[in-house]
């Protein structure tokens, strides 16, 4: 997994910590946030908790994020625009 992306669990982990359908992301410190469960797994427990787990990029989240970023870009004044305060 890469930081900055959100993933969907497609195969649960062996110990059941992560279930199919969980939406997760990797934190900079190595923790994994489970957005669906509103919790996280400490980096020290990640190896055990993710054994057997399979994930794919959350394409629905990625599309929402892309649209939001494009909207933010469209709202930025270009360098030729004069902005009055």
C-alpha cells in the first residue's frame, strides 16, 4: 500500500481484523486507518493484522478526490488574473 491512497479490502485478513469491504489507508507512521470501523491498527500490529489480506485501490474514493481537486484547481486565479482584496 502507498500513503495518500485509499483501499478497499477484497479478501479478509487471516485473523479477521480486516474484513471484505473495509476502506483503509496507510498513515505516514505505518499505522493503518480503517475508515469504515473508525479506528486504526498500530504499526506494530500491522504485519499480523494484514496477513492474508488483499486490497485494491478504492476507485470510487479516487474519483471523488479527483473531482474535488479539479474543482479546487478551477477556482484558483491564474497568474494573469487581477485579484482585488
